C-alpha cells in the first residue's frame, strides 16, 4: 500500500476537515496528502513520505521506534542474514536468555528501594524493547526455517572434530 493510500484509509476514521484543523494545515493540503505523488504537482510530500525520507537520509531507526512507541507499538527491524545456516541458533538463544536476565536485573535494581523513578522506568523500557526486538528477529529466523536443519548440522560439525 502506498503512503497516500494509508493516509486515505486512516482519514476514513475522521475527516479531512478534522485532520486539517487539528494539524493546522489547509484543507486542500490535507486532501493532497491522499493523492499519488504525480497528482500533487506542487511538490508537497505527504507526512508519511517525509518521515520515510528522513529515515532514509539518517538511517536512524529511532525515528521509526519513536513513531511506533507513540502508537503503543514497537518497531522490529527485519533480521539480516549472516554466518552459516543455523549455526547462530545457540548464541542467539543464549543472547535471549542474557537479555532477559538483563531485564530482570534492571527491574530488581530499580525496585530495590520499593519505588521506580522516571529514569529507572526509561531504562527498564529500553532493555525491554531491545529484548522484544531481538526475540522477534529470532522468531523470524525460525519461521524462515533457518534453524530447521540444525540438529543434522551439529552432528556433522561434531563428527569432524
């Protein structure tokens, strides 16, 4: 789905008039956001395209993470490949366990005085978000079948030593 289609669908929940008023833009500009780029003519990009462009320029996933957080969600980047097929399963599993232990440590340290302040809550949130992102990447690897033949690969690997 293109960005202008996403905007059109989202505005179905309210109206272009309401969106324009709440965002402090003209009604015609709000309507332009719901049109394909070639129909804009004015060179005005819609807000979604501008956020995408900002991300492409900066390559900083915090932009997308922030937006997802504001929508009560989380951004999970697609995992990149690397290493021999399936051979990163154990280190990845151990990393999940370690990140979970880090989360429990952050919670325990923060709660030691029977209260959690803003900075501690932000730290817990950061550790939790990293755990969720990493685990989602792991699950995606599993779903792609990248760990399916691990047992055979381990037997083969152990047999050569």
